[in-house]
């Protein structure tokens, strides 16, 4: 039996992720820090994912194959199999910077009272085009304030946490298919401090069908689910809302919401009106009932000072 324990275990769930999986894996094998294992959990893929995984001969790659159980169960399977002192997460369509593991290992080694550390990610389109740098808070007080409001001041593909504390707090709640990250982080935060490095640690790919593309109604339902988890009683009505949202969305709606998110990001954060118009026009042509896409497309043709004023007013009215 191999008693060797690497410093960090990288957990990567994948479900039909053939398109970007090799990029994600290669970004881990290109790390400057070499004391790691990569655990890829194939969550019932029916595409070429198994063939891609079998093409690697690096002994640091561990593969778990299971029937489709969802992201939370896949992450739990990886963590339970892991041997590292630290756990790093990376989604199968994102990329890690070559110094990511080294930077975060150094931080946790030198900050024993911290249970988790994240970092900044560069946002990109599904095709890999850069949009903007997503900046999460690095100030400890702001992070605590966000957590206290049930916020999520982190980026999933940037976080590294201590394995022992994660297991002690019960890992991910497998009843939840989309809000499991925030709920897990809330419980983990009770066991120590959390931080974000002020450095870029990778690239986050926005893709059609992503949870973060969803409507505010669905996001509010997830908030209710989080509240229910805290009470120990997940409300079925809100789980039903999430399930209906999952079943009722076709490709056109998924792509339109994806194009809306990318176009809005180019407009409000990347400050690239030309690219914003390209994606927002795609959003309305694919699904003409996307009112948020029409609104942002309208903003694209206004002076910047007027855009800023309208955005501020809308925020105050929410």
C-alpha cells in the first residue's frame, strides 16, 4: 500500500466535459509546485471524457468513475479518496495559473488559523476569449460581512482549503445540485478564517447552462434552500423551483442567458462596447423574450455617463 501523502489534492469533477477537460488537466500538470495529486471524478460521462482521462500516464492522476450523482457527490468522492493536507478545486472547463498551487500552499502553511484561501480569476468566453479580471474581496472584514449576508465572496475554481476541517464539517450537502458551494463554505467558515489572494490564479470560463447565468428568481430560491439547510430542514417548495428551472430550460434559453452574461460583462466590466453588442445581439436573436438582454443592448448605444447613472438607479431600486 502506498503510504505517500502529497501536500495537496486537486479535485476535478467532470460530466461530459470532453471539450475543455484536457486544458484543465494540463494546467495542473504544468504547476510549479509538483507535490500534488489530481483526482478527476468522472460523474457518469457519456462522451469522450473516459478516453481523454485514459490517455494520461502521469502517476499523479487518480480517476474515480461513478454513476451520475451531481457535483456535490462528485466532490465528496474526490475528497474522501484524497490524501493531501490541502484540497484545491478546479472545474473541468477552467484553467489554473502555473503558480496557483505554490502560492496557496505557501499562504496556508504560513497562516495556520485560516481554513481556506481563494484568489482572483480572469473571466473568459466559452471560446477562451478574455473578458475582464473578476476581483473578489481581499479585505478580511469585507469577506466576513459577505459571509454574514449569505454571500459567496470567492470563486470556486480558485479555492484551496484544509482537508481535515472540510471532513469535520460534513463535506458538501448532496441534496443540493447547485447551491452546494455556498452552503459548504458557510459551514467551513465556522472553523477558521478565510482569505483571497490579491493575485490572479487562473481563468474562469463562462459557458451556456452555467448556474450563474440564471434568473434572480432562481437565485432567491437558492437563498431559501441555504436558509433551510442551516435549520436542518430544506424546504421542498424551493427545491421544486430549482428542479423546474433545470427541466424547463432548452438550448436556446441557455445560450441566450450565456450570451447575455458575456455581453453584460463586456459592457459593464470589460468596457468593450463592440464585443458587448456582438453577444447581446446573439442573446436576443436566440431567444427574443430575454428582456435583460434587450435592456443591456439598449444601454450599449448610450453615453457612458448615462449608463453609469441608470445602473446606479437600478441598484438603489432593488
